């Protein structure tokens, strides 16, 4: 969804009343997402936020 970032998606879901009972997971490439922003998203109902690149614990 290149036209819409995660915050806009959450805002639209809130406006339409579709945030309830959803399992929302956000994956971001932004290393600049703050702890405050993460908490704000979780308070809005986001279940998990993954920052890419993910650390898997596996080595190649």
C-alpha cells in the first residue's frame, strides 16, 4: 500500500469503526519510530509492531 502509511490505515479503521476486535500487526522499515509512537499504536489496538530488518537469531 504505497499510498498509505500505517498511521493513516489505523486512523481510517478508527473513523469507520473497524478497529474493534481486529488483530492488527504493523511491520515497519522505519528505524525512527519512537517508543511513544509504539505505545500510542498499541493503545489504539495494534497487537504487535515489528521493525525491519527482523532479528531472527539464525545465521547464514
